[in-house]
């Protein structure tokens, strides 16, 4: 009997020891302290997305500040391949997408960025700790977090890891598919807490912001054709002149019919503020807005929209993303 009690006690010690390894008290206290004492942060790094043979790489700086009027966010994303920048900004006046190469600002009303996880935001990484399947372990670098991945625009990702340093600064986030292949990597090169931002840092621009950008498409390259067509067939292709520019319309017919409209964009001499009646959707580096049966890509050079009463939002997203992939090939 004593042997059994001793054995049971030994198992209990091992179980408790394992729990302490997975949920170290010191780490939990550090997390709570970080949440309580942090009123602002700025994190910079690189995000890489791998899909089959395609690789997209972005330089990203994400900033956050708590104010009396609410939370402010600012995310600067630069496509390293195209050398083109877009900025997403949220303050108490709304959500703004700033495109310097077009000298345009799009204004939205919505829940960005809290409407879906963002691998470059500290809030997303800390939210993982609330998941019932989370695992936390100590390692030589600090604390490793593992939890299921839920990215609506990247459904192939099923698991993710976040590495925190011993002083509670994220070092990287990695997303893996069902075959344990890493398809998403966000590596942080600098993380600063409780920094003082300039007074107008989170304000939308009111004067010209135009900057030059690399051109990766010519009119002769159009129209682009989607690779994701959901068994629909191209039945009509037309070209027309709209507001001095060339517009291409591709009509696809089938059980899941849709229409693609695309045109090149030209920068404006004066800063344009365009109010959008739609929901901002960010798909890991790419920006879109959805309004009823229409999904539009907010690009630095092209405007591409897909209209459909048969496709879901995520399926419409696949159509536009497949066209982007075809650009890169």
C-alpha cells in the first residue's frame, strides 16, 4: 500500500512539475505586469509569407498607444520586392489606409485591427495565452508559446509559435500548416515599450504625401487573369475607356459566376481623401475592402475588383490573390 502511495505521490510531483514547466508562475506574472504597465509600444521587423513557390516579404513597423479617447494603431508595411509602402492607421476618427505612391487616403469605419489576428501586433500574441490549448515552455531564449492558428485569410495555417525574450519582448512568430511546414514568419528586430510618440504620429495626413514607387506593370500586361476560378469559364472580355483610363472587364460564367474589373491607377497631384462604405480586410500584407457583393484590392498601382453573388468573401479573396500571384510569376 505504501509503495502505491509513494508511486502516486511521485506521479503527482511529475504532473505538477510538468504544469510548472508549461505554465511558469514567473511568466504569468510577467505577462500581467506587461499588460498593466504598457501604455505604448513600437515593433519593427520582417514578415515572410511562403505559398508553394511564391515568397512575399514585407518590412513592417507596428505602433500602438493607449489614449483617453481609445486605442491608436499605426502599421507601416513595405513590400520589399516592389519597394511600395502602405500605412494602416486607426485613431478616434476612424480607420485610414494611406497610399503614398498614389497620394491617396482611404477612410473606413470598422473594427480593424481587432476584427482578426495580426502577427505583427503584441495584442495578438498575448491573446494566444487565453487559448485553452496553449503551451508555454521555458527555453534558453526565454518563453516559447504554442497555440492553434486562426487567420481567416490564411486557412492553411493550423499552429503558431511565439518566442518571447526573458524581458518579455517578442522575438518571432511562426505559422505552420498541417504538414508542419512554416508558411508565415514574423521576425522582430526591435521592440520598444512605453515610448513617447510625436503629437501628430497617429493623425491622418492632411497635406501631400506623394512618393515615387516602382512600376511592375505596364498597360500591355493587362488584363490579368485569375487562376482560382471555381470551375467558372471566361465567357466575355471587354475593354473600355473610363475617366481617361483603360478598364478591363472579365466575365466568368458557371454555378459560381463572378466578374473581375481591373485598371491601372495614377497618382494625384493633390492629396485625396476617399471615404469608403465597406469593411477593411487585411490578408497578411494585402489590403482589400468588402461592400455587399464586391471585393476590391487597395493596391499601389492597380485597382482590381471582383463582383459575385455566388462566391463568399474568402473565395472572392482567393480570386484576387490568384491574380496577384500570376503577376509575380
